[in-house]
């Protein structure tokens, strides 16, 4: 293969790389962001420590021994036009006016809900929401109030997951963000609170 053909082949690979770069969901960054948000909501009602973050690494490509200058040029160009996903840490933004307003509302509501988390009347669902799991643990005259707190909290949580996805310009991440938050609501909760897992209730 002569230099012209080799250059054309290399250029083709480079152009394909340009259009096939995928934006993946940054799970570790999402967990860090969820932990920050949730710990602010829980305040002193916190359990587990932060989840460990496993650093990622990218493989180094080798130059063709017969045409090192050609692939060196292509590698340099690729570094300019195809940004590496691991070139710098990826962060998830959780600071917008809409998200901040939701967080403030949830912090205030949590002060009323935590007694019912502690008693077991309210538990955490597998979908990142909360459930009135045992109404009998709530005094009859308070049940309507607790039901409204649960409805309001779930409405805010549903909005939150969409707002976080929108704030990061990836609305398609909403499902992943919901799943991440669902796990971290439980992970940051203190012992004794109830949560759903595998279709059944468990006590942390």
C-alpha cells in the first residue's frame, strides 16, 4: 500500500471516529452530585459515606512502524477534533434556579417527614420516590397531612430528575439520573429507615 492509499485509509478512520464519538452517562459523577444534593436535604440525617469513585483510563494507540509521521499527524488532528472523554473529569451540574428551588422545598419538607421515616410509616421506593408504607403508624388526624407531604415530595422528585438532565443538556439521561438518585437516597439514609428492593420492603 503506497503512502497515498495509506493516508486515505487513515483519514477515513479519523473521520469515522469524529462522527461515532458517544456521550456516555457519567455514573460516578452522577453519584457524587446526587450525594451532595441528598446530604443537603437530609441535613444531620445521614448514613453511608460517599461511594468510591473508580478512575478510568484510556488506552494509548501505537504508531505504524512503517509510516510513523503519517499516524502522528492523524493522532495530533484527532486530539484537536475528537476530544477524549477522559481528558478531564466530568461533572454533573445540580445548580440551577429550578434545582435550587426544589432542593429548598425538599429540605423544609424533610423536617416534617423524618419522624415518619424513623417510625417506618414512610419508606423509599425503588424508583426514587417515597411511599406511605404503613398508614397505621401515623395518628389518624395526621394521615391526610402525611399523604399530602408524600404527594408533594414525589412531585418535586419527579421534577428534579428531569431538571438535572436538562441542566446538563442531556434529557435522555433522566432515567439514569433517577436510578442513581434512587440508590443514593437509600445509601445516604441512616439505619432503621425502610426501602424497597426486589419488590419487597427492607429495613436498612
